[in-house]
C-alpha cells in the first residue's frame, strides 16, 4: 500500500512539474499549488500532506498551509496547535515551531477569524504570502471544499496550479462539472484531477 502511495505521489510530482513548465512558471519564486475538492471527505488534506512530504523528501523547500479555517485538521496530523491571527502576523518562518523537517514547513489553520473572506484580501495575508514566495520552492494550500466555501475560489486565483481531488465512489461527476464551471467563471481553471481511493 505504501509503495503504491509513493508511486502515485511521484507521478503527481512529474505531472505538476510538466504543467508548470507548460505554463512557463519556472521563475525563482515559489510555485503555488491549490488542492481542493467539491465536497468534504475526498482526501484533499491527505493528498496535500503527502505531496508536501514527498516534495520535501526530494530536496524541495516546501510550505504546507492549512487554509481550511473552519474545519481544517492538518494540525492534528502534525501534532501542533492551531494559531491565532496575531501569531500568523508574527510568523518567522525560520522558527522551529513551523519546521517539520529540513525542507518541510507547516502553518496550521488560523482560529478566530471574524471573516476569512476579508482576511484573504488583507495585507496580513498578501504580504505574508509574498514573503513566503521568496523563501520556498513550493507552497501548497490545503483548502476547504470549493462547492462549500468561497475562500477556495479566492486562493485558486492566487495559485500557479489548481488541482481537484475526486474520490472513487464518493465524488459525483456533476460535482466535478460544477467545480470546472466555477473555475472557468473566476478565471482559475483546473490543471488536473487527483483520482483518490
């Protein structure tokens, strides 16, 4: 099972780099990747985490951000605490608190946001992301389900690559169609589907 996961994640990395090359996104700043799904329980957090871990294992400085501020639980997997907006503003990414290993860094979900929608347009968010782009090879956003929360659409427009997770036996083709339509409407088309499970 683990060998299959490794092979699948390696194939995903090859496909991501091919897509980025086609988009001519080989500048020196971090490549930003949004991973979402239409509805909960498709495995987007699992896929985001494994992709981040595999990229870091091949020497890429990678930042995983849990941007599902309502239901995100990546902090439980990494056994760290959620953070406040004040802590987010004060992040020094070189602090050991955010480092998982030599190349992998993780920012847990922010609690107590009055409006995540406003936060995404705030200088607090945009300036931090600009700062992170100068320090990492890849930034991966683990987002809420696209069909449930508008935050994801905003993050998609900020990303170099947008991937949708569809789970065998759970995701309906109509949900995929809705996501593609929504992506087209905001000018952030999907670059691929991760077929999970």
